[in-house]
C-alpha cells in the first residue's frame, strides 16, 4: 500500500454540484466526532502513466460497513461522491462502484494531472489516504548529428545524439554494429522537461565503412526507441597479386608466367601499374592493364615485381618475388613468396592470412613482421619453390670459393717469402782476422791476427 493516512477534513465542492451537496458533506464530516477505534480500512496504490494514456485510480475498503467513499483531486475538489461526479471533467469516468470500491479512470493524461489524489471514507472517525499519479513523457525527437558525412580512415569523428523534451531524463547508449561504445552525456532542464545530448568520439577505419552507428534510448515511457546513421569511410587501395600460370609447381626457364593484380579501395583505384623493384622492367615483359605476362622465362627475370594502385586517399602495393629455376629442377615448392604485408598493424586482422594473399604494404610505410603458419604458406603460390635446396647448393659453392681463395693466398705468400730469402743469401765476413790483409807473408798474417784477438773490443761479429 503506497498511500498515507491523513485526518479527514471537509471535502471541497466540485463545480456544478447541487446546492445541498456542500451542506450534506459538512454534516457527514461533523457527525464523525466520536472515535470508535476502527482500524484503517482504505487501500490504494500509486499510479504511473505515460502522457496521453489512461490512469486508473482505485479506492478500496477492506472491511466495508456501507460507509460513503469519495475521491478528490490535488486541489481537493470532489471528483466522485459515491457514484456521482460533481466535477465537470468528462475525462474522469466511473469504472466500478460498490460498498467496497470506488474505481475511476482518467483518459488522455497530461503533465497537469500529476499530483496527489485523495480517497476519503466517512467512518467514525473519518479516514483518508492518497495516491500519487506520476506522468512519464517520452522523448519528443531523437536525432544523430555527425561531424563529417564522409570520413577518411584513421580520422576521429564526432557524433552527437539528442533526446528532447522527456520526463524523466533519458539515458542514451551508443552501439557500432553489435558493439556497445561509451559516450559523454549532458542534461538540460527546461521547466519540467529534460533534454539530453550524448557525444561520441570515434576513430574510423576501412572496416567501419557501411557499419551503422546506433543511438538507443533507455526510458520508462518507451521501448526500443533508437535512430542510426551509416558510416561512410574512404580508404586507400588494398592490393593483391595472384599467379594465373603456372598454377602450381616451379617457374622454370622457357616457360611462361602470368600474374594478375587486383585492387579494391574507396573510391575505387584509378591508377594501377607494374614495376620491377631496384631494376628496370625486362623488354620482353608484356603489361596489359592489371596483367603481367612473361612468355619465356630466363634467369635474368629473377627479381621482385610490384603492383601499385592509388586513389584519392593514398597509394598501396603488393610484391611478387620471382625465382626462375633450371628446366631440370624437380623440387616441389615448399613456400611461395607473395610479399604482401599489411599497411599497418591494425590491418593484420583485416586480411585473411590463410588465403592466397594478405593486405599489401604501402610504399611509404615501414613493413611490420608477419608470421604466417606453415599451412597458409603452403597454400599460397610463389615462384621461389624449392628455394631451400637451391640455397644449400649455393652455400656449397660459396664455401668452395672461399677455400680456393685462401689456398691461393697462402701459395702467393710462400712464393714471396722464398724470393726474399733467396735474394739475401751469400758470404759474410767477420773481423776476427783484422790486420792480416796487410801482412807480407802468412806467418806475419797469423801473428797479426792473433794479436788482434787479444783486443776483445775489436772482435765484433756482424750478421746481415
């Protein structure tokens, strides 16, 4: 029971009531001067109604003793006295009257009808209880304003959703597709009404193009009230290169090679071209629109071939690494090398890495490292088939060349050293027989030589 008992007083007379009615009401009130100790018998409930709907007010008596029941409005004017309506307001209609209940309906409820309505029971002492009518007003209008009708990927745009003239204030929720987002709300009060504006800042990517942004209202007067705007996002091309021939296996000398470049963007790419990275395009390569054809492969065709595409937003590319094998090569390709990396880290989730290609890398941005699974690598065609075996053979050749250079250098060093020692080999003289050269005969020379040996300071030996 949501009412509150109050002491009864004289009821206000309604417009148009008979002349004897006020006197009768006064007499009934004056008669209840001797308390009898009876408990509170009146029961009622508060009413919540949406503006324009019907509100039903019920005054019930638990233990009826045929006492008179009446209903009064917030101004304490009598709406119904028993089954009689003194108040000339046709929106009030009697739904049920009995000794135990007075039920009245109020149609086309407005804000002015909100307030306390009183049920009175003329017992001894008289009893009174009130019920409160609360009027809900749903938002009059729900509008989304977007800062830019067309955005570019990577930009942050502002969206505002406004719910006007509601009561109570609404709660606004944002959704992008099925994902709920968080906005910032402001509430303004005008008289008894509330206007709520919610702001959402959203950084858009290419995956947001065509996705609805929904503004949803939570309000007790309305269900599923929402409005939406579809995002329009422009983004630079996404480039993919596919190998038309050979479909599988090695790219061998003498065989043809056909590549096709596909680019998708918004707006659609207007410029597409093929080029060879770090080298000129071979003269025998035929480029026709998005197709590249080499009718007779040879070793000089090895290299990286790039397809570039551009639109009003920017430029992207995808690379194809070509390795031409001998005609006798039989090794099946272990991996293939379309080097098509994403433009940014955010695009790692955009492409399907398990397919034939992934989003291309823009020529103006750094290339992040992408780790691909063995299954995805094996499913993607590339001209570097069997490169692992070729690398092993190249390693052996390099090792052999290094060994040969080392042996040749050692031989040259030995020859130079031999020639050096040969040129400095010969007779050398000491000073042990100094003075014997001027002797007249042998005996004198021996004597002079022996005399020279006594002078230790003159006996010096030089080795050249």
